C-alpha cells in the first residue's frame, strides 16, 4: 500500500503480496487492516489514512 500511495490496491493484490494470507475471500485481510488502523490511530468510521474502496480494496492516503 505504501508503494501505491494515493491509489487503490485490490484485495487480490494485497493477499498475493502477503505471505501469511492464502484466501482472497477471507476476512483475515479485514482484520489486519482494522489492526493497522488502530495502531496508527485511524478511525474506521472516519478514516484519514486507510480508506476502503468498495468493490476494489483499500487506498492509503497521506
């Protein structure tokens, strides 16, 4: 996500590049994103840094 700063990255790309994840349909990615948000102090209801892009994946801003 850091390399794609400002651009959306698909769930499939994130799963493919993460060695600990195997299934793109799994909710494990959502849990990991939630933990990242809490560590950087980003609110999931009003995100400043990690935005969910419906139907695509996620976008890192900032």
